[in-house]
């Protein structure tokens, strides 16, 4: 009888041990599965970062190649500052890319890429921002406004303000309408779109401006 009792106790102990081993294996398997998932997530994150960094470098190289084409004498550091700002704008605004910003700057600056270019009507800098518009945009962006020349002749600030403005117009009027508004005002662009982009609605300058910028845009996209 005592022997049977010891046998039962031994079997019970063995079952407990097996159960403990089983649950340990289950817990360990779950732990390893979690670690594997965390490793996979980390790998995906690093891959995404690497991909984003690669795209960023490609975009910076694109912009510098455009600058070198139109203003090769520009200081190297300034080229990189401009390229970084355009790349940042393209990443910040979904409706912009570096080729569109470069096309706009190329036409607006009369193909000069001169940060201190001034239009006959008083628009300043690479993206030809009017002083009143620039002051309004600077206030929104939290940029201290000292004078139109101080702010808008800074190419980085000029692109930051101009890109924000262009993005907001494209959001309202699509790409061609946004370009029309950038050049000739939102009221005229809205009328143009309402009349199915009919000839004679836009100002003559704007009527030529929109296809000219879009042509440069396509050219930059193809070349780059």
C-alpha cells in the first residue's frame, strides 16, 4: 500500500514537472515570437529610414544639378542650403516635389537662380514673393519680419515661404490652377477653372506662365 502511495506521488510529481516544462516552453515560444516580431519591426524601420535617406540624397543631388545648370557660380554651401530646403518642402507638402519647386524657381527667377532677383512689379527672390504676401506668410510661419529685402533675399526663407504659398494654392486649385493663382491671383485662377480652362480668362502673362512652368516640370522629371 505504501509502495503504491509512493508510486502515485512519483507519477503526480512527474506530471507536474511535465506540465511545468510544457508551460515554460509555451511561454518561451511566445517570448521568442515577440522578440522575432520586434526584430522584424526594427529591421523594417531601419530599412524605411535608409530608403528615406536615399531618396533625400537623390533629391538634393537633383536640385544641385539644376542650380549648376543655371547658376554654376553660386557658392557651394548656398547650393546645399537651397537643395536641403527644397527637399524639406517636398517632404513636408504632399502636393509638391523637388522638380515642381525647381521648375517654379527656374521660371520665376528668369532662369537665373539669383537669390536677389527683383521683378518689374517688385517681387523678390528665387520664388518671386511679393513683399505684402511675404510678410503675411512670415507671420504665419513665425519668421521675424525686418524688411522685405532682408527676409526674401534669404534663399532658404524665400523657398520656405514660397513653397508654403504654392502648396496652399495647389491644394485649392490643383497644379495648373495653383500655378495660375501663384502668378495671376486666386480670383482669376478660380474663374479660369470654372470656365473649363478657357482661353482669354487668365491674364496674358499667366496664360503663358502655366504651360511654361509645366514644361520645365516635365523636363526636370524626365532628365532626373
